[in-house]
C-alpha cells in the first residue's frame, strides 16, 4: 500500500496539474474537510440507506427463490433465463431503463437489488444442490421433514454458500447503487456529489468522494462478514 501511495504522489507531482491528478495527501485532507460538514454525512446516510434496502431485498428474494427452485424444478427452469439476463446485462442499461419507470430517489434501491439478487440466488441454489445426499437419506429414515429438515440440514449445508454470495454481492450492490445515483442524481446522495465534482472539474472532491466510497465499501464488507460468521456460529450452537 505504501509503495502505491508513493507512486501516486510522484505521479501527481510529475503531472503538476490539479485538474488531472492530485496527490494522496491532498485527497485525504479534502476528505477530512468534507467529513466535518453535515451535508457529507447526510448524503452518505441516504445513499447507504437506499442501497441497503435494495441489498436486503436481494438477499430475501434470492434465498426464497433459490429455495423454491431447489424444491420445484419448474421454478428453476423459469427463473434461469431471467437470472441469466440480469447477470449479463450492463448496469448502465438497467439504470436508464429503470429511470423511465421510477423516480430517481428509488433508482439505487432497484439497481442494487438487481445486481445482488442473482449472485445470492446462484450461490444459495448451488449450496442446496451440493447438500450431502447421505444427510437427506438419513433425514428420510428418521422422518425429518419440513421446517425441521431446513433448520437441521439445509441451514448448515447452505450457510457457507450464502456467506460467499452475500460477501460478493454487497460490494457489487454498493458500487452499482452509486453508479445509479450518478445517472439518476437524487439529492442528497453520494452520486450527485460525484457528478458535481466532475462537472466543475473539482478533482480533489472527485478523488475524496471516491476514497469515501472505497473506505465505506471496506467497512461494510468487513462488518457484514463478521455479522454472518457470528450468526452462523450462534445458529450452529443452538442446533
């Protein structure tokens, strides 16, 4: 990390143009300055809230749809082309299309949902498909069915796949949600501040907001991984 910060600083000094590139020290100072204003935290809070809603909906829908697809083959067949289309289509296409249908303040909710849901669905479905057949046979022998079967067998077998899917989806959800804000421009939001920095050629602000996005992404992913690990440990202890 230190090496690349030095390279960054040397590149900024060599270019010697604040419009093109600013050094890490100036970016950090600008971020500290921004963080002292209430408008900064208002924009961060609203962006985070919108994207979190979309992400949580993606987890709920992804898990439920995967469970249904694992139980009924027809659901799996019907869901496959839709999930594949969402995974293959570029984010910008969805942003422009969805913006026709919904207000800009809801755009990041839908985009973060669309980007995260297929990942959660695919991982959970893979976990269901990879469940040890011997455990399922044993459950049949002892008459373990329904919700008890889910809690005693599927929960522990699918948990690692769910954790991997959620860890991967949260970063994509966060980045795509911010990208949607840059196009939809809900006010206040992180996206509109990035857009304004670009319009006014305010490179220090552009880098500072980008650094804020990266730092928030790291914190969110780390906190989520810890929360999931704690929840799985508690579940297994109770089981």
